[in-house]
């Protein structure tokens, strides 16, 4: 991990997400509704719903808002029906970008995403143009100073796919997507609490950006995340120290 800090990049991302907490509630509620509609309203039997509810709790989303989102998904309350859409493209310096959306109007969403790419120095590509550069997985990041040997043993026992010690001292535990929740729970029971965790599209290789390129790329990411229909933005960009 030479040239940039995995820990610093994650902390930077968390900080920007916290700044957008109000908008995040709406996006999380949408994800909870879709998850409940697809797999039922009980998080114990619906892993996708469990992830969405956990995300809401981590963002301090009010319980009644979480419950109402579930009820909209199960049909107990009236709600909008959303469909999933994924768009791919390129950002500054050829950085790969994946944009996952939940929308009730694909025509509007694709137009908004395409315009945002072009306005901020990127371009939207064809389906499949960059997704092969990413791996869908669970990711748990632990702070520098965590006992590496003990965490590795606990992670392996819990069924993690990999444990990576970064040069900045942070430790990353990688899981299969469906194993994220049980591995996270097992590690917490063993006394290890991740500073950051998610099921994500992890880039196989990162492109380091700095200076003006980093600033331009961050503006593109922010603009995409600010779109109402966008749930997640994944990128192969890494921002230099």
C-alpha cells in the first residue's frame, strides 16, 4: 500500500458520508424498502435487509423511520416501487467507476448519471466496461494498533476469505458477500470492533490520484453521490497523502 494510506482513505470517506447524513437517511430507507420487498421484513431471515438496517443504525437513523421503510417494502404501508440499475464509466485519469442506483424512473436516472459524468471530466461507458475490475465482497477495516495475530486467528475461525495487513498499520478482513454479517458478528463476539465495514465492490487494483486530479475526481464522486437515485459509488481511485 505504498503512496497512500488505506486508513486515511477510509476515514476521509466516512467523514464525507457523515456530512451527508440527512440525504443518507433517504437512501438507506430506500434500500431497506427494496430489501424487505425482495426478501421479507424479518432481518433475521433476510441478509440484505439486515445489512441495510445495520447501515441505518450506524448512521443513527431513527427506529421509526427504519420500521416504516420495512413496512413499505412488505406492503403494510404504501410506497414507491423502485428497481435496481447499475451504470459504469471512467473518471479522471481513467479511474474505473461503478454507480449503483435505485430508481422509479430509469430514463431520468441514466440521463442524470451521464450528465454528471460528462460535467466533471468523466464519461459513462457501456455495461460491463469496468465491473470486471472489481470484486464483490465484504470488507471490515480495523484501526492501526489492532493485535494482528489475534485478529487473524479470529477471522480465519469465523470464515473470512483473507486478512490483509496494510503498510499504514490498519488491518483489512475480506469476506464473501453472504458471510459478511456472520463474520462481523463473530469478530465482535471475540472483542474486535471494525471502524468501518460494508459489502462493497472492491477494486482489484487502485489508481493513485493527487493534486488537481484528486480534487476533480472527488468532485465527480460527490456529484454522483448527491443524485437522489444513486445509492453507492465505487471507484478504483486512491487519494494520495
